């Protein structure tokens, strides 16, 4: 179809876009779409990088968690070991070889069965050798053949004066004794029950510092 425009040139409509407008439109389109593309690229790239770092950190945390539990277990075991080591050091510091003392006690009890200076048998030997105990020591309970006190006194004296057994003890109580039940199946039928203690150095109680005397107030106040 042929179109004829009869209007003069000044009134005719320009149907073509100017190169300037086209260039401006192209530049605007490039800037808009380029900006959106760049923003999208940066968003997804930064997000992927951050997520990768989070995943790496989580993996490291998961790997370190068992080590942390193991370290806590080692710390607890170390604390228990230090407690046991402290107890061992305190026992060693007491310088008392109990196996040697018990061997000596057995010799003293049994060797005098023929000499008859004392004929005793022990029913209980209670040892409290804790360095921090206030009443550390050894308690003896037993019986002596016969009704007389000499046997108990001789046994007590021999224990408290024996250089091996008495080493480390600082004091001993006097024997407490009483006649026990009569048993006709034994010779002699009468026995004397006794008990006494030998004391070890205990925990020294700290003395409280003396209180300061109250300040005197001036007269007339």
C-alpha cells in the first residue's frame, strides 16, 4: 500500500528515531541490565562464598568436638590423678613403713609365748594414718591370758618402747582393762580384756589471730 503525505514539511511527523535517542536508550538498557546482572552475580557469588565458609567452619567444629570431649576427660583424669598423687606424697612424707611395723607387731605378740612375760592375742588393730586427721594413730583391742595386770602392762610397755614399732608415734594412752568372761575350755579359764591407743602426729589446728583491742574514745564524746 502506498501512503502519500500531503502535509508540508514543517508539519510532517518524523517517523524515525534519532540516533541520539537510540544511543541513549541503548546506554540506559546496558546500564540497567548490566547493573542487575552484576548485582545478581555478586549476590549469588558472595552468598555461595559465605555458605562455603559456614560449611567449612561447621566441619571443623564437628571434627574438634570429640577432641574437646577427650580434653575434658583428660582434665578430669588429671584432677583425680593429682588427688591420688597428693595422698601418696602425704603418706610417703609420714615416713612410716606399715608393713615393717606390722611384721614387728606380729613378732612381739608371738615371740613371748614361751617367756610368759605377756600372753596376749589381738582382736582388733584399727589404723588411722591420714595426715589431716585430728586423732591419727593406732587402736589396739585384745585379751590377755590370766586375771593379772602384769601381762597387759608388759605388752603395752614393750610396744611403746620397741625402737622399730614405736618410731613415729608421739604418745600412747594407758591400757584400759577388765576381766573377761570365764571359759573353762581354755587354760587359764580367766582372761583380761584390754584396749589402748598409740598416737601419730595429727593436723595442727591453726590459731586464730588475736583480736585488736577496741580504740579508746576520747573523754566527753
